[in-house]
């Protein structure tokens, strides 16, 4: 199951978005470690337009339903002010 994270939690887990592990057309992916010791990838989207907001919601819905051994599982998301 996935959950909604606060921006503060994501910022802390990524050490203020320090370690970049990838980049794409829609954003940057960072390495993060949560207080429980789990290491994850955090995708921080570029500025989100109204259309981008719809795409973000669709991507979350799709990733929440996908389960495959060759895909990373969705652990959660952040949607706070202008941060996605």
C-alpha cells in the first residue's frame, strides 16, 4: 500500500534533494532514505501546469495498480502546494 508524504518528510529523506540518480523530461529522481532505513527513489516533478496536474494524478493511479517484479513499487506520493 502507498501513502501520502509531506514535503517536509521528502525533503528530509532526500537530504534536501542532494543525490541525483536520474533525470527525465518531467523531473529529476533523487536517492532518499527514510527513518525506517528504507532506501527509495524520489521523483520530483518539474513545475506542474494544470495539464501536468492531471498527468500526475493519472500516473499515481496507474503506479498504484501496477505490480511486477521488474518495476519498482509505489511507496507514496507528495502533493503539497506546488511540489509533486
